[in-house]
């Protein structure tokens, strides 16, 4: 082999496909960021679920999204465990065999070891590619759920506005009828006063006649007839006035009854409308759901970026692992090849440790994290709803404080 070619190949062999600073950056930015994400995502789903009380259709859609997220995290944990196992196999088995084969010039064993490494890496690369696809599709599902919330919010606001207008219109009708009733009652009161005065006048005339009669009967009893015959027109007028007032009072009483019936009917309709408005959920809470779902989407995007980074990282490790296999037969390059095997072994070990750290983050998604889906938020009393909501907010705050501490 010419010296110039040997020098060029030695320089190529000395290159590092995955520098240590890149390894450290990946380890910090793509693995440690995931530590609080699983728990935080479950809490955001919990808040969203609470805020969807009285929205059964949205509750069902959100429950499906939350369960799919939980399944994704469980699958992520399983795939990360596979990455850990592959890394351990590479570090503890394949690389020592590879080094021994290179040192002993055992080409057949070397080729067999590298082929096995290719199979292991290809398997986890395919798994990661599938995971990236699953996260992308699931993010669309969460986005669709967010769209459903926005539409429901618009419809609820429209219904509230319409119901409010109807309530205001009914309240005005009630006020008008109550005013009409007051006027009728006042008229009835005035007529009753007139009737009472009419009766008093008639009684006074009669008493006056009897008193006068008691005085004069012994002497001029024949005058009695002329006295009562003298006022027949006045007495008849009083009787007619009284009859007219009684008839008018009767009409007003009938009118009062009809007004009371109308008032009762309108008040019942008003009560029903107010009850209906009370059953319409607060759109403010839907705004919170929209906000929480958006945060979940951002979390899922980060998870997708994480898996894409793992994919890139694996390709780098793959290149590093197989970059110098064609130099194995060169005895003069054996030391360089062994150095690269040591570097690849070191990087695979770091990769495995990072995957183990990320796996612990996903393992937070146990059955209790989504236990809230077993309950119907509409069944909670206002006090119980507020208590649960405050607990979740407090847990989210703790996560934020822990992130800030790091």
C-alpha cells in the first residue's frame, strides 16, 4: 500500500462521526427535558377533563386522546428499554468480541459481529421511525380535539347570548304585566272606596229619616210618607251608582285574574330560561381547555423531536460503529481501529444511560396518572370540582418549580 494512501486512510480513521460535545448536548437537550413531561402532560389532560364538565361529546373525545397519549408513552418506555438493552449488548458483548477479533485478525468472527450489530440497530431504528410517525398522527388528533373545543365554545357563547336576550325580553314582559296588575289593583281599590262611600251615604239618609220620624210621629205621623216620597230620585241614583261600581269592580276582578294567569305563565317561562342558561357550561373553562390542549400539543411535538433526534443519533452511532470495518485487515491500522471501537463503545454506553433516564420519565405514566378518566366531572359538586382543580394546579406548579431549580 502506498504511504500517501495509508496516511489518507489513517486521517479518515481518526475522524469522529459523533463528537463528545454533540453527545453531551444531545444527552442534555433531548433526554433530560423529558423528565417532567409525562407527569405534566397527564396533569394538563386532567385539567382539561375537569373543564369539560357538561360537555359529554368533548369529554369522550378528550378521553380518547388522553388514553392514546398514555399508550404512546407506554410504547415509548418499551422502545427506550429496547434501546437500553441494545446498547448494553453492544457495550458488553459485541464491542469486546469485535476488539478481540481485530486483535486476532479473525475476519469471519468480525464480519459476523458487525452483521449482528446491523440487525440490532436496524431494529431499533425502525422502531424509532414508527414512533415518530405515531407521535405526528397523534398530534393531529389532539389538534382536532382543540378544533372541536373551539367550535363548541363558539356555539355555547352563541347559545348563551341568545338565551340572555330571551331572558331580558321575558323580564321586560314580567315588569309590564306587574305594572298592569298594580294599576288594576289600584283601580279596584278606588272603586271599593267609592262603593263604601255610596253605602255610607245611603245609610246616613236612612238613619236621618228614622231619627226624624221618631220625633214627629206622635204629633205629625202623616208627614212620614211625604218625607220618604220626597227623595226617591236621590235614593235611586245612589242605588244605580252602587250597582255600576259593583259591576265595574267585578270586571276589574276578572281582569286581575287574567293578568295573574299571564304573569304566572311568563314567570314560569322565565324560570325555565334561567335554568337552561344555568345548564349551559361556562365558555371561560373551554378557553382553559384550548390552552391546555395547545400545551399538550407542544409537549407531543417535543417528544416527536426527541425521537427524531434519537434517530439521527442512532445513524451517527451506526456510522461510527461501521466506519472502519474495511480497515480491519490492515495490520498497520489495527490500533486506530481499536481506538474507534473504544470510542463507539463509550458513545453507545452514554446513549444507553440517556435512554434509561428518559425511560424513567415515561414510566411515570402508571395507571394512577390517568385514573381521573374513571370519573364524570359533571357529577362533582362545585366545592369538589374546585378542590380537585386546585390540587392539579398545585401539582403543575411543583413541576414548574422543579424545572426552574434545574
